[in-house]
């Protein structure tokens, strides 16, 4: 019985050692799982933050695209106005040129009539 008791005590000590080793290993695994959970939580938080930043950047891009479309529309309108004003300016320059030619013609005609008048006055004075 003594031998058997020693054998069982030895077996109990061996089992206790195995149990302690397994408990230690379980604690290490629990610590590793806890660390992985923390890393996963951090990664999820980072992912959520990146998603929010992405949404914000997309909103800003859409806003800038909207502004760009408005600016392009305004630019097209200004181009049309500029073309209209350019056409009006060209027409006015043409009219001014015609008026200038007419003025030159009228000045020549005036000079001719003044010369005729002077000639007539001279003839009348001689007569």
C-alpha cells in the first residue's frame, strides 16, 4: 500500500505539474488573445477613422467639382459676353472707319467748295 501510495503521490505531483504548465500556457494564450483583441480594436478604430476621412475627402471633392462646374459655366457666359462685346466693338470700329472716310470726303468737298467760293469771290471782285 505504501508503494502504491507513493506511486499515486508521484502521479499526482506529475499531474499537478502538467496542470500548472497547462494553466501557465492558458494564461499566456489568454494574454495573447487579449493583445490580439486590443490590436483588432485599434485596427477597427483606425479603419473607421480612415473611412470617415475618405467620406470627408469625397465630400470635399464633390464640392470642388461643383464649384469647378459653376466656374466653367460662368467662364462660358463671360466668353459669350466677350464675343458679343468684341462683335459690337468690331462693328463700331467699322462704323468709325466709315465715318472717318466720310469725314475725309466731306473735308475734301469743303476744301473744293471753299476753293470755288474763293475763286468766285475773286472773279466777282475783279468784275
